């Protein structure tokens, strides 16, 4: 039986550690603070931001949600970021993506002070990560490393194959795995004979954005599979494709009208040595690492080790 890597439990342990450190900082008169900027009314983004703000409250981190209207301009957003960069009580600035089309997302992310860039998206932090210098690393990839380490899964010397090369997940995940001494292969939509490469993976990271894309034929038996994908299935045919006969999933699908599947076909998990489920795998780590990055930013800005 493959081992299920419980992201909920690992995230809870990290949050507990963060809460303890926050308590120590508060005793010294320092309260880490996060500003979450959510533009407009995108339902999924609202849920993400609410979860982030609620998590802060649970850990003793100050948080503030700022909600510019969907019609906001790039200039207005740049002015807001400049204010947040200057505010002493704000250690982390999170700009929830995607932004409306009229806003220049890159200009905005580049305007966030690298010291407050808790998402790790600023080119300076991306460069520091590549150079293996202390940096605020993107939360989801950092969470992948925490899952592997805290689950006792060896990384050094292993062949890690990362499918996906986004700046948010694939590329930084590959870099972090490389720094842990994995031999890393990065694949993408132009990769030829993808299955031949993924079948070599001791650690397979799927960050593609396509439901159940990694099939059993693409997996080496015994591999560790990290499924980053979050895809919502709302139609019956999609549900049956992955979960036919799964009574528990079916009950929740019928109740909610949807269910989540990752970028890995659940049948492929049966071949794995260990895997992260969807939901309850990588997802919870993203918020836990945002909390950890906010604490880290608060300490780094004040020169606290
Ligand atoms: P992007 O769309 O930015 O990147 C997807 C990557 O997958 C691209 O590099 C693309 O290649 C590659 N790809 C697409 N099709 C194929 C294919 N047929 N064969 C091989 N590679 C392919 O997505 P993200 O990286 O932002 O997100 C990936 C997934 O992770 C999504 O499901 C997203 O919802 C999820 N996610 C989950 C998070 C969490 O907290 N668990 C956080 C962030 C994302 P190319 O570059 O050539 O186009």
C-alpha cells in the first residue's frame, strides 16, 4: 500500500512552530504583520485570501485585507504597494493573483519590496533562490520540500522530475530540489516523450494544471508523487473518469456539486511508494509556508536570526 503524505498534519505542525516563535517575538514587542491585497470579487481568490487572513489570526500574526475595486489602475496599485512597503507594521505583502487585465502584474510584483515579498515572486528573490542565498522562497515549492523532509523521504541523489516550469511552482520547486542535491529534470509542454522521462523519477512533481494528466504508465513503481494540481470537476463524466466506485467521493460530489482532482490520475497513486493526496496534500502547505515566510520576513527585516 502506498503511504499517504498528510499535508494537513504537516501544515499544522509548521503553523504550531510559527505560532510559538510569533509568541516569542510578541514578548519582545514585535508582531509580524501581513497585508493581503485582493482586487475585485473573484470568488476563488476571496476564499484563498480569507483562509490566509484567518490563518494569521490563529497564529498571532497581524493581518490586514485591502480590497481595491476591479476597476483599479496600475498607478493606483503601485501607490498602494509603495504605502505598504513603507509601513513599519507590515512585514509581508501578498497580492492575490490573477489581477484584472488592465493592471500590469509584473510591474506590480516588481514594486513589492523584496524584504516583504512573502510570495517569493520578486526577481531579486528568484535570483537569490537560484544562487542558493537566503531568500523568501515561493510558498508552494517550499511546502513541497517540507513535505518530503518531514516525511523522511530522501532527496539527495534522487532523480526528481518536475512537470511544469511556471515561475510560481515548477521552476522554484526544481531549484529547491536541486539545492537538496536531487538530480533534477524539468519538463513542460514541448517535452518529447514525457512518459519516458517521468518513468525515471524517484520523486515526481506534477504542476501542470490538467486534471489527472499523469497516468499510471508514466510512473515508476515505488516513486514518491507530489501532486500540486488543483482542478475542480463539476460534471459527472469527469467525476466517473477518476472516481467511479469511490462511495465517499461520490457522496461529497453529490452534496457539493464538485470535487477536486490533482494533475495525477488517482490510479497512478496505487503504484507509488508515497504520494500527496488532493485535497489534503500540497494545498495546506501553501498557507503554512506563507505564515512561515511572514515570520521570516519580520525577523530578517530586523536582523533577528
Ligand atoms: P501554469 O499554467 O503557470 O504552468 C503549467 C505548466 O505545465 C507549464 O509550464 C506548462 O508548460 C506545463 N504543461 C502544460 N501542459 C503540459 C503538457 N501537456 N505536458 C507537459 N507540461 C505541460 O500553472 P501553475 O504552475 O501556476 O500551476 C500548476 C498547477 O498547480 C495548477 O493545477 C494549479 O491550480 C496548481 N497550484 C496549486 C497550488 C497549491 O497550493 N497546491 C498553488 C499554485 C498552483 P509550458 O511552460 O510549456 O506552457
